C-alpha cells in the first residue's frame, strides 16, 4: 500500500472538500464533491446506495480522490485508490465524518437510510506544490 506523504498529510487530515472520481457505465468519469475522513493509511467516506457513485464503484471498484489546498490551489493531493464498500448500519462512520466537520450528527440534514462506508486504499499518490 502507498502512504500519503507527510508533506501533504495536512490535506488528508483537514475537514476539507474533495472530489471523488469514479468510472460510469458509459466509460466517462463521474465526479462528486464530498466530505472525507483519513483513518490511518486509508480514506473513508459515507455513501448512499441510491447514488450514481455507489453504482459506479460496485461495477468498477477503483476511484480517485482529489484534494486542493484551499490556501494554495497549486498544491494538491491525488489519491488513486482501490475501493471497498461495507455496510454502516449503526451510522458509525457517518457520525464520525459529520463530527469531524464540526456538525451535530443528530441534527445534520442528510439521509441516513442506505448508507455504506467507502474505503479508499491508496494505490498511487500524486502530489503537487
């Protein structure tokens, strides 16, 4: 497994917004902005099974997470990853992510039914800046 370099670990640890790129059934990339959480050497996020990105990952279990430094748009972290989907029936990861972003999970206005955990295990990492 490839690890996130110390020079860009702050981007993976921050409560920022990243883009997740997956491959659609038509062969074109599909990109979504989302919240994420670094968990050791992997990145995790919470997805709804009703979303296109979930269906894309089921069909093609690879994705890229791209993070831009909000203070310097020329400093970036690209994580090309193998993916794994796991059930999150108790919403444990969802609550951790929402809390990481300073929100109250009990009042956060997001769907709760059909949530799964997406784990991104780095395969190749590209840094700029």
